[in-house]
């Protein structure tokens, strides 16, 4: 693949990414969203994050592992508590990363 094709591909991907984010924003800014739908949208980020993290936290070697040897499971517990108490996704991620690092170094 030449330089022209590479730049064309990069610009095409950038355009698609921009449109995917802009079009719903442009459309929804013209429409009044029902309050039940707005509340539902607020939960989407947490649901997507949970769906992405659950396999990493719970599955080891193609099996659900809740044993003491599953460091990811134990590191997720303080992160879940922070998420529950603060509703702050950035703080939750930082606590999860710190807990994972501490547990990896201390025990496993």
C-alpha cells in the first residue's frame, strides 16, 4: 500500500469516526428527549464498561474463577465499591488499576 492509499485510509477512518459521533448529536439536539430515555442513557456507560470488564475479571483459562488466585477479581472489588459510592468513572478506573498493581506485586 502506497502513501496515498495510506493517507486516504486514515482520512476515511477519521471521517467515519467523526460522522458516527456528530450525526446523533446533531439529530438529538433538535429533538426533546423524554426524561426516561435520558436516565436510560446515563446508565449506558456503566453497562458498556461492565460488559467489557466482566470477562477479564471473572474468566481465567476459559473458566469462571472466583478463587484467591484470580487477582483481577480481587482488584475489581475495591473498584466496584468506589464506583458504587462515588459514581465517578475516572476514579473507579484509577482505583482498579492501583488495586490491580498492588495485588499483582504483593501476592501473585
